[in-house]
C-alpha cells in the first residue's frame, strides 16, 4: 500500500477481499463513508449560511417601518454584509490551508451565527447593525473557501465536481428555507 504510486494507492482495499467489513480508503485514510459525511456537513453548513444570509431580506420590511428607515438606509443594511464577505475570501482560503478546513469552517459557523443572534439586539442602533452585518459577512466569507479547501483535499478528483454541485445546491435550499 505505502510502496504504491499515488495513482495506485488512491483507492486500495484494506483487509481480505472476503471481509464484508472491508472499506475503501484513499491515501489519507478517509473512507467512502467519511467522504459522504464530509459532503453532507459542508452541504448543511451551506444551507445554514444562506438561511442566515437571506433572512434579513424578509426582516428588513418590518424593521424599516419600525425604525423609519428610508430605501437608502435599507440598502446600507442589506449591502453591509457584503463588505465583510468580500474582505475575507482570500483570508478564508489561507486560514483553511494553515489551520485546516474543518476548524475554519466550524469557526465560520460560530462567528456568523453569533452575529446573526446579535442582529435583533443591534437593530435599534443603525450603525451597530451595520457593524453586526459586516461581522456576519466576515464569518460567512471564510466559510466557502474552507469548504472548497476540504473538497480539494479529501474528495477524490473524480468525485469533486459532484461534491461541489451537491454542496452548492445548499445555496438554493437555504434561500427557500
């Protein structure tokens, strides 16, 4: 196994062929089931990401009438998320390579969920709400690069496009939810 070329050891059967419990392992020790679990975790994180990202689109209507925001103020609230989001894309990829995609993805979920929970508390103060939305964008900005890092590192090349397609379908599902 370890003396094989990378192509030969990409998928090797560990254990005797008659063993019903024998599983396929790749060179890093990931089983097919762990690949599926990784894709499902990334898919779920993507759904949560888009649920949190788009819920302000619905909440802005009653918030605008409650706090007397005009269309310009509503635009600032809705777009402030993207200031944080675009500012952390490259950082997210670097962090994933440096500290591991799983750690960065978990941190991203915690960061953006924390800022999502702060949104109703910050809403009475317009400037504070903008800062919370920027912070939420920063948390989500590191999520997608870490997901792509995980897929590139742990999913076999022949399955990556399927994995990314399935994970990416969480975008649409998250917006529906």
